C-alpha cells in the first residue's frame, strides 16, 4: 500500500533534483528517492513519461498528486512543512519577494543561462522572457548583496534553489564566480543537508556509471 504521507522524489544524482533532495532534508520530510539513470535513458521510458511527460527530473509524488518543475516543487514542499520556517507565510511581508525570486529563477534566470550555454543571444529584447543576460545577472547580484541570504538574515527555500543553482552555473562558467556569488552559494552548499546529499550523489553516480557500462 502506498504511504500517502511519504513523498516520492524522482531523482538523478548531480542534477536539479539534488537541490530538491536538500530541501527535503532541511524540512525533515519523510521521503523516498526513486532513482533514474539518465545515462541509460530511464527518463524517457513510458513509466517515467507518465509521471513527467517532459522526461525531466525533479518530480515528486505526494498523496497521489504529481508535481513537476523545480519552482512548483520548492513552493509546494516548503508550504507543506511550515514548521521548518523555510517559506514566508501568506500575510508575511516577505511572501511577495519570496514568490518573486522563485519565479524569477524559472522564468528569467534559467532561460538566460540556457541561451548562454548555447551561445545564443536573445532574439529580441521584446520577445525574450528575460531581456538580456546582464540585466538578469545584475538583478540577482543586487539581491544577494543584501546577504547573508536573499532576504537578509532569513533563510528560505528560495536560497536552497538559488544556492545550488549558482554553484553549478558558476562551475559551468555560465555565471561569473565573483566573491559575492561564491560566498553566497558556499553558505548554502556547506550546510549539513547539502553535504549529505553530495555524499549520497557521489555514491549514486558511481553505481550508475557502472550500470551504464553494462
Ligand atoms: N523545467 C525543469 C527542468 C528540469 C531539468 O532540466 N532537468 C534535467 C536534469 S538537471 C533533466 O532531467 N535532464 C534529463 C534529460 O533531459 O534527458 C524544472 O525546472 O524542473
């Protein structure tokens, strides 16, 4: 019988689902990872496409409901476990900025980064969802400058998303590794939750590489 209280996390190590796993650890939420080996193309198998038709991780299942897309998952989980205080509640003056920076991640930062990685300039400022790359980077850098977290002293789920994302985007050379950006994401990725997920991902990656070699 399915345990409705338990969250299923569709996870592939060292991907965007690692950030969600960090969030689950921070929340102390009961969860079970369901592993996908991307090297074997398991994300494109019918079983998984029935969960996420885009064939992407992360996805979660909770109480019979499937949620895909990082931003939706962070919002959902942080609200579902309020005791961890990672989501400013409705009515809190920080709720609007919190929603803004989560949405900014998905609707401006990721498209800007993907275009950058492909060496594509946005077609035109008017059509692009983010305007231009420099404007996106200036906006997030100004927000980080409030420090130590996006909203000053208050750590939220948005920091877990941004901290993990800025680590991989700087390591791919897509975002400048300024001392402010590096200092910001180090505060996030040095947390015990992130270190634990890093260790687990290391083991999972090794096992998946062996499996992929056949
Ligand atoms: N829009 C998705 C993007 C997720 C995504 O790009 N996931 C990558 C891993 S980091 C993936 O699943 N790649 C596998 C593939 O495309 O085959 C979200 O925000 O959750």
